[in-house]
C-alpha cells in the first residue's frame, strides 16, 4: 500500500451529494475494510498531488465521486482516511466502477466499465509479481556482494526480469497504441544507446554514450499533450534531464530552458508548466549564479506578456525582482555606494584600490552576524597584505551600538553606516537578511556572493593561486 501527503487544491471540498444534473464523470468505488468515513479524490500535477473532491463512505464501503464537468485526462488517486491510496487512469472513459480491498489494493482490484483501467491493473499486477521475484534476488546480492561469481549470476537473473518488464511495455504500446498508458510508457522510456563508433585513432568515442543519451532523452515526450502534466512521469523526466544531463552552468541551462519552452509552446498548459518550473527552480536555487537564469526567463517570457497565468500584481513583483537581480549578477559591476564612516567621512566603494574587496552587509545585533564577523575579522587580518579590503556596511541605525561594537571587536577595516537610508541599500543590494557577503574584483565586478566566511576563504585561496600562476607565467614571458 502507498501513502501520500496531499494538498488541498480548493479551499473547500464539495460534497458530491450537492451536485445536481446529469454527471460528466462518475467513479463508483467499493473498498472492503473501510466504512462510515470519508475518502478523497486527487490527481498528480507536476511533482505534487492535489485533493479535488471528497465522498462519504457508507457502512458497506461504497462511495462515489461525481461531477457535472468532465475531468481532464491524467492519473488520479483514490485516497483513504489513512492516506493510503491507489491510482486510476481518467481519460475518455469517465463513468466506471472499482472494487478492491484495503489488504491489497492492486491484487484484489476489479474494474467495470473502463478498458483503460482494466489494462492498467493488468500491468500493475504483472509488476507486483515481478517485484516479488526480484526482491529476494536483490537481497541475496546484498548478502553476497563480496562473491563476484554469485553476484554476477544473481544480476543476470535480475536483468532477465527487467527485460520482461521492458518487453511487456513494448508489447502494450504495440497492441494498444492509442491508450493514454501507452503515452505514459513512451514518456518514461529511456533511449537505448547503440555501440559507440570508432574514432580516427581506432578507439571508441568515450563521450558517445552521454551525447547520444542526452540528445535522445526527450524524443518520446509529447509536449503537446497536457495529460502528461497529471502523471508522476513528466516532471521527473524534465527534472532528470535538466539536473543530470545538462551542464550545471547558467548559460547551458538557459539554452536548454529555451529549447524545452519552445517544445512546450505546442500546448498552453505545458508551456505554462515548463516556464513556471524553470522560473521557480532558478529563483529558489542555492547555487550561486543561477539567478541569471531567472533574470533571463523573466525578460523573455514575463516582460513580453507570455505568462498569461500571472496576475498583474504578481507580474509586477516578478519583473521588479528580476530588475534588482539583473544588477547583481556574477561578473556584473556592482552598483556604487557612498556612506560615512565612524568619523563622518564619506567613503565610496568604487574608490577602494584593493584587488579584492568584500562588501559586507551586517548588523551588530544580528546573532548570525555575531558569529560570522569574528571569522571575517580573522580572515581579514591573515590576508590584508594581499591587496584585500572589507567595506562593512552596517544595516542597523543605532550609531552608538555600532561604534561600540567596532571598538570592542577591533574591526580595523572600512566601517560605514547609512542612518537615513539614503542609499536604498535594501533594494539595491537585495538585502533581506544579514549577513551578506559580496566578493568584488579590482573593477568592482561581482566574483562571488552570499558566501559564508568559510566559502569566502576557499574562493579567495583559489583566486590567489590563479594570480600567482599568472604572475609566474608573466615573469617567464
């Protein structure tokens, strides 16, 4: 049995008894082992599951999900009060009945009125049997992992079972090409890699397998079919492609994002999902530099009014966020800042002659800052002879507290504060929490950002080594 953490799609669940008129969908269910309770009806969408409806279960385990509108095609879920569930296919057939038992949803499933679900459960029962065959083999492999001969024999048996499953799917696609399950099978299919060709030197191309696999990974995905969004397959396929087959660099991901979005333009719902997926993923990523992906997407799809699903208020927020981040991308010259130090002397960031400058936004009252600032101080003292400076910008307007902390902790770098907030630093530098570290080069371009002090040290060590190699090379020339 499977368990699920589900999400309410609507604020209120509509009791099926309130629906009048001839239903466009009617799914009658009987489950032995439950009675006088409530069951839920949900579906997949992307990487999540949502609750769509609820139904009362009578004393004999009977209940029904019924509605006046046809359901969009996809894989749906019948969920018990214990959050255990089983899947069904909803496509053209929208009036059918199911009967099963809580002790074995799949094995005891009986379907009436739905050829799609009968075929689906034939497949699930087949998979269950194969799982029973392969589980002891995998357990035995784990126990005999030090015995190569035994492991090889067990692996061969597992490979035979895996091949049987593949052949089952291929036969299903051949015999039932127009069913939605065939489309799901095709979508989940991994390309078979042919033998690598020989290079001019007579050796096999070691990169062929990766390139072939990547180039053909999306071949069987029908981006015009929005039903796939409501399966557990589509999102995982896209995620696998983007996170494991594409080089994890903003430029590479931007190229692939545009390619996938172009494919998805065949269907507005698929287009919406792919654009949303890349936007959300890049904006929330902890990988430094991935905000460039977000900025690109907003400029290409949101600012051009293609994001039809976004409300005007949210669109304005998204665009505003992208404009802020655009000025703070890696290798971009950071906006200049001028603020007074403890003696009232105005110091301009751009005028600092150091080869490397840390722009440090902090607050003496911030607990995290109180941990990071001594670390940064120790790092500063250890490398300040290497043309390295810290421009520490206090975000708290308490001048007396600020000056006392500087004296008590001997912060002998550049300390500035903007009591009246004339610089608008919160927005300009995207400061929504502290501390924040930006590492700048001699031209005040951003080399790295939002680092911990430990990460900053590692990054600087790499930069210093590069500088030393470059200097040695220059001397030789």
